[in-house]
């Protein structure tokens, strides 16, 4: 196979670059591939370069790794661009989360929906559009694989505004599948799964092992154990009859009732506000761990389950792929708006990336997903244009803002927009 180039735009990512390196070094079909790391934070990129070199050496993989300081040079000739950036870093994230909190709006994560997710989209979408337009110049045939949040407006904006092929990957589905397989006593790699939803709000519509339907056993366990996998997941499973992926902290932000005063601000459901200080401490600890691994002072312990490598192998014609991804709906689900960024099972052969057949949805889920998709489409338009009226409308239409007056929502917006 001809050697190819894979560019990491945001190659200094502590959370995603190590896991992707892990996937590439384990794939012999990609012998000769160059992993090109680009990041404005050159120190972080150099750390990932040292870590990657050690992983390549220990695996005996035929891969090259390089750090390139010029973005256009890094993109030039790439077959795939992997992007796990976080514009503004932790301090911007702090403002996203803590300003709404002053208005009584609790975010247990704050990177996808709710006012914090909208504020994040206002930073992230323009950065991704800038990257995609650079790709149109430097590598127009490359796939853009997005790992960043908010997944929905980022992918929708790139798909709407540029000619770049974009796909969004999220590890929430895979993590949930592993948990369910362990509970049900089956190997996760042997399960047949179908999911449908929007990012961070997906429903398992089919789960089987060797032809045996596992959903009845799962339902029995859930109903028998109210504490299993959190109160939010359990409550919504009872409500909709389908198991949800991604965990309580992400799911709950689509349903403000879990943070209401009658829910003790989330405490009743074991939800707490996102702590940016805790995240900063965790990040510092991760940096030290990665530095020690890169220096050979501790065993190499990196792992990732976002399968960008499968997309590349399909793109190169090595083998077809089956995975779960985020793509614009189009005509796939006529019961959902065509602009919906659907997270569901997909197949890929060559550059033909398409949804696989799914299961019918009951009216309750169609209503829920349609409402959330419409809200996220408005967020996308607001982030693309920067129009303050659209930003205010997006904030007002988000369910989490329903406890505020319009005047309070506007003050919250103005307070956040004053901070870069």
C-alpha cells in the first residue's frame, strides 16, 4: 500500500492523540504512514511526538512521526485530518460553565448543550471552518475526523459551509457498550448493536449476542436495580423504554428537570456542577504521567477506542468498515429533519460513507430528537454568523434556559460575550 500522511490538527491533545497513536501502531496495513502533528502549542506537540516514537518503537511499527509548525504545510497532501482541539482552553471553559451557574443554571459537563455548550460552539465552529477552508486549499480530498465538542454544530457547520467531508466520532457509545457487555456477561466484540440519536443522547434500539436478544435481560436488571448506572439513565430508560448511551452527566443536560429546584439542583440524581479546577488538576496529573511515559520512566499505558483508523483503511480501499458515527441525516431517517446530525451505525467502503438500516422510533423519541436537532441547528447558524440575535434566540430556545426571564438570558449572554 502506498504510504500516506495523517495530520493531527491539535496534535498536542493530551486526551486524544495518545489513543489515536495506539490505534495506528496496532495496524500493520498502514505501514509507511506518516503521523504529522500540528499544534500552536509546540511543547505539547513535541511531548506527543516523543510519546508516539516510543509507542512505534515498542510495537515495531513501520510508522513515521513528525511535528510541523506551519498549518498549511502540515495539511498539504494529507489523506485524513484528525481534529481534537479545544479553543480557549480551560479558562474559556470556566467562563462557559460558571457564568450560567451564577444565573442558577447547572452544567454537569457543559461542552455540548445548554448555554455553556452554546458559548463553546461560538468559539469552536469558527475555528473548524477556518481549518476546513485550509483543507480545501491543501488537501481537498481528505476526510476531516472530528473528536471535539460540541460535536453537532461543529460537524453541521463544516458540512453546510464547506466541501470537506466530515465525520464525528465519540467514545461514549463504545464505553457504554463495554459496560453493558460486562453486566450481561458477553464479549462486546461479539455483540450486534444498533443505536440512534444525536451526540450524547443516543438510544440502543438493538443489542444481541449470537442471535439472542439481550434487551429483555437488560431491562430486567435495570428495573430490579434502581441504582444501576445512575438515576438519570434509569429514569429515562423507564420513560422511553430504550437504554441510553453516554452516561448521566451528558444525558441530563438535555433534560433540565434533573437540575430543577425540586431535584435539589441535581443532587437528587447525584449530579454536581462541572468543576473546572478539578479538570485542571487532572490535566496537570495527566501531563506528568505522559511525560514519564515519553521518557521511558514508566510503562507505556495509552489506549483509545475512537476508530479513525477504520475510516482511513476504508478510504484507502484496504477493508470496509462498520462503526457508529455522526453524519447529517439527509434522507436516512424521514421521521427526523434532514439537517439532523444523526449518531447511528454507518458503513464505509472506499469513500462511500453511509448510514446502515436502523430501527423505527416511537413518537416520543421522534419528538425529543426533532426538538433537540432544531435547537442545535439554530446554534450552528448562530455560531457560523456570529449574529447576536441568533445567539440570543439559541440561548432562549435551549431547554436549560427555561427557568430564566428573557432579560436574564440576554444579560447572561452579554456577560459571557465580553470575555474572549
